[in-house]
């Protein structure tokens, strides 16, 4: 994330939500500060689109619904006043129906980049785990065919890394499985693999 020059000025959550409706650049909100989001690469868009398409097809007719890019997630206010834009999210609670954000998602997926990896692995991982309905937080790499799944378990969260073309992303909480090869279709990662020895 890139801080906008006026980040030192405190902004209320209501002002932030109103401003986002007409903003040309998306911003995330953390405790009164507003941060402009960096642009995404072509492979970032391909990967997010592939995931969204697979989820949409698998969840057709199901109560769970996937959202991509422009749907915000509101972190429980007991933790902090925070709104993030995950790359993909799945919400399964029909009463969680604010027009521009979700408060009770079941799955959140972030695509890692050099600019966002630290925030995604630390700050967002901590914040997303405060959401009681969260079943899984997935971090998908762009430079290689790999993903880290943080899954809610007793007594805490378990981490599992999968990589390679034979791996399958299993989201048991929503009954969806996606082969990593489908996630990386048309990307340079898939192209490098296809043209390799």
C-alpha cells in the first residue's frame, strides 16, 4: 500500500466509505488513515480472475458467493477500525449484505507481490483471523505456482504450503477444490512450465 499525502489527517470510517464511492484509486482504511493501493500486474489480474471464475462456477446455486477486487472487508471494530480490499473473498452469510463491504466472510484470498507480501503475511493475517466466520486465509504467490493456506483449527490456526502443478487448493469449509494449474492458467508461471524441458 502507498500512503496518500494526507494520511496524517484523521478520517472517520463514514468519510472513508463515502469517499471510496467516487475515488479513482482504491484505498484501504486503517484506524483513521487512508492508504492508496498500488496497481496490479497482468498476471495478478489473471490469477485473481481465474480464482474468481472457479469459485463462481463451483458455488453456483449455493448460499456462498465470491467477490473480486472491489468488495471491501470490514475487520471487527473491537480489533480496529479497518477496511481492506482482498483480491477475492467468499461470503456465506445472507444477512451480511452491506452494499460495499462484507463483515463475515468465510474465505479470503490475497495475491502476493513484492509490494504487498509483508502486509499480507503479517498485518492482514492478524486482522483477518479476528473475523469469527473466517475458515481460511489463502496467500497465492505470483512468481511461482504455490499457495499458503491458513486454516482455522483448534486451538488456533494451522498453516499449510502447497506448490507445483499437481497440487489442489482444498477449501473444505465451502466444499470447493481448485487445481493450482487452473489458478495459473495463461500466466507467465504456467507459460514457463509449458515451455520448460
